[in-house]
C-alpha cells in the first residue's frame, strides 16, 4: 500500500492537483482499503460499487461526500492503476441542484460595514468588489493591483489560469488605506508566518463574526460575496460572457446558473395571470 500511495502522489503532482485535493484523495483511498482489509490493487469494479452503496446506505453520507470518494477511486484506478474498466464502472452520484442564498446590495453593505478589522474588511470587500474566491484574494501580491489600468491581476487562479478583473475605485481606496497602515512587501495580505499569505480560517472566522454583528439572518461566507457579485452584475445588465470571464469559469454553462438567481431576469417576469383580460364588471359575491 505504501508503494501504491507514493505512485498516486506522484500522479497527482504531475496533474497539478492542489495539496488539499491530494490529502482528500489519499484519505478516501485509505478508507476504501480499510473497509475491505485489502489493497486496492486486489479489488475491482464490483468492490467499488459495494463501497458506494456502503457510503450511501450505511454511513448515509451527503452526495457531495460520496462524489469526493468516487473521484478519488476513479483517479486511483483510471490514472494510477490504469484500469480500463474504471471509466465506465466508477460513476459518481448526481449532485443535488441547490441554489445559493444571495445577499441583496443593501445586505452586502450592512455586512461589510460590520467588519471592524481593517485587514478583514479589505479582504472581504475584495471578494465582493472583484468576485474573487477567498484563496485568490489571499494569494494576491502587492504588484497585482494595477491602479494605472484599474485592473487586478489574478495569477494562477482555479484551473491554473490567469485572468484580469476590474479594480473598483472604491476598493482601491480601501486597499490604499490598508497598504499605508502596514506597508506589506510581497503578499497584499500577509499572514503571521513570514513569507506566507493569511490563513483562510482567520477570514472565515471574521466572516462569521461580521454576520453576527450585522444582524443578518442569511448565511454569509466569503463565497457568498462572490455569488452576490455575479448576481448583482447580471441584474445591472452585464452580459453572461463578461461575467464568465470575470469569474474565471471554464464553461458558460456554469455562469448561466446565476440566471436562476437574478430577480430582474426571472422573478421580474410578468406572470400570465396579470396579462389576462379584465372582466367588464367585477364579480359579485353570493350568499
């Protein structure tokens, strides 16, 4: 199992999987082997199916957790062990099509105003103002803020793709106040350890605290601000292709999902009830 683990690590590194994904995949494979008390090299398609049923029926895991386990086993058998049957035999369950809860512009304003710490306010404001993932904000460098062209350079975003997003004048003022306070050298938001950016958990804690202080009842995470960015742009008239480029989505399909959330696109559509011809006289009630 140790040799197999090393081979899988090397394959994941060759495909530039994130460290978090690598740890997750290795954990799933280890649990799979422990369940059968055998090396995965001695197991096959039927064993994978039995394990999926165990996760769903016995452990009652959420579909997203099962999807993670299946992705790990698919990688193991298809990439590392090069088993041809893995493509057709290891099929992930369908994810539930849930819609995120979106903050209104007023709620975003209340939330940001409730953040007392300047550093945390600058980070979470950037998440909303530029539609960035939290990991992308935390890996911004001082040189990524281009005030001459009014753009932010997002280097090595999800999928290892670079992109540019707009630099809001309001955000620029916030970032300048932050920079003048601490004068960061490399990372725009440095962490406690020298040479490393701030940890995600710190910002997530600040996010929970700000939600409590703001009195909002809706759940709020850094990613909620990214959702709000996309929906608010769509409601203000921005086209889907532009939003796709700003968010860094590989497929337009992903961005199109926000159409279901934009009130000006769906909920503001006139109901056919309101288009029915009005009766000449109002109906009278009968006793």
